C-alpha cells in the first residue's frame, strides 16, 4: 500500500469525533485507507445487494451486529441508516466508532446533516497526490497529467485510456442516474466532453447550454451532479475588488487530469505537447495538488482566483486570514518576463511583495521583487507555508 498523506488526519479525527465520513470519488482509495487504519473494525459494503436489503428491512438488527462499530462503505446507498446511527452514537462515549465512506457527496451530506450533525467529521480523499508517489524529479510531468492519479492505475497493468473509458461507463453514468434520471446519456456525454474543453476557463453556463443543446437549468443541475460525484469543482473568484471591476464567474476544473485527458480524446502523453488544452491541464494539475494539500489535512481548501474586467488575472489566490498570497502557474519550461506581468500588477494594487510562480521547468529562483519561482516538483513548499 502506498502511504496516504491523509492517514494522520483520519486517525486524529477518529480520536475526536464519534464518527468520521471519508468522502471522495470512486476508486480514490477510501476503502483501502479506512481498512488499513482500522483493521479491527468489521468492514461492510452497502454496494452488496444482500447487505443493503438487510440494512433496509431491519436497520436496528443490521447495526446491532456491530456493537464496537464498523466501517460502512458506500453508505449513501442506504441513507435511512443515519437516523438509527444517531441514537447509537449519542448513547456511546467511544470516539471513532463508525467510519463511513461515500462517493456521492450530495446524498451523503444531505442525510448526515439531518441526522449526525455535530457527531461526525469529514475527510475528503482524492486520488493520489504526486507527492505520495515515488516519482523522480526529472520525470516527464506530461506523463503524470495524462495518466492521472487514481490508485488502480498504479497497482494494475492497465492502460489509462482503457481504464478511464470504463470508469466513465461503470461509475459516472451509474452515479449520475442515481442522482438525476438522465435518459439521454449521449447528450450528457457530450456535456462532459464540453466541460473538459473548458478546463481552467470561466464557466459560462449559458454558452455551455447552447453547445450542449439543453437549457440553463439542466446545465446547472448537471454541474451540481458532477461536483457531488467529485468529477469537477469550481474555483471561485476572490471577492476583494481593489476598486476594480472583477469577474464574478467561477472557473471549472477536474479533480483528476487523467479523466479530463480521456474526455478530450487525448490518447498519449505526447499529444499534450501540442494540444491546445496542454497549458490548462498543467494549471489544473498544479491547483489539484494545492487542493489535496488542504484536504489531506482535513481542511477545506482556501483557494480562489482573481481577474479584472480588462484581463489582468492571477491563477490562484491563497487566502490566509486577511492575507492573500498570489500564485501564477506557467506550463513553459523557460522563465520569461511574461511570467511576472500579472504579479507586478497585483503587487501595485495590494502592496504585498511575496508571490510565487510555479512552472514546468526544473530550476528555482528568488527574484528581488519578492517573487519565488519554483518548479512543479517543489510545490510542497507552498503546503508547508500556506
């Protein structure tokens, strides 16, 4: 087993709360992590139809099997259990009694909020971080972007193209149908591919609706489905405007770049060299790592972007209390003056000197204007500082 950076957070939360919900996309390693951390707890998968039927027909009898608690996998499949769990947790002083996993955030949170509020902690587990893998510093970053970071791709001899094609069919379509009764999967697949083409771009739902051939409400609902299934997320603009008119639309990113590559029809890592989405996918890759840093510590991410009406833009704003830390992401491997243009404009508005450029090269630099230039494989510097 590859050691997960979220392991320490999971142990800590289980020592403080009566239950912990480990949520994240399918195949991100939730089951492996929870069974490794809690080897003495019985493991029960509610994906199993017989188990699910027992839990549905006799929830008290089902839970009575586990007087010392258990790991309940894919618990959103039987949401009625949460009402019965509430009484068990209230009557027990034992922390970390039940560990709940789920891949459908909407169904899970809706039922947890009703029944287990104040009794349960959340931990979001995404696919591997690049810093959990035994990568080499001189490794081709395009290989990582193309392959993605789902654990099965690292312990099975399977091609990413085949794996992602089956992942979409097996999980995404099934989970989508569980949330929304979508009869025209062909249209939904086109919508997914159009979303992939907007990676790192402003999310204009009206334009997306026109291109998909559905109305705006449908697009909004489908985006929510993808967010609940941990396929995509929105990076919101920072609210501080510095007396400038700022963009209010969010930007769209995928939780895994390998899945985005599959949807874009990218079939080899070499295609990323010239593909028009190559720069956006590198940006997505870096932002995903920043998100994973926070999630692996059991915290919500503190990331935004900033863009004004005339085109000045900062790719990532890290918010630390009242302080805002700007980060620019560049997919080039040669440092140029263009890397600093937007940061210089930001510094003229905000007055802060510290900033970072993350790029695809290999050398680090510290500039006199307070800008740190770091290669992608030194991203952990930002995790330690922010």
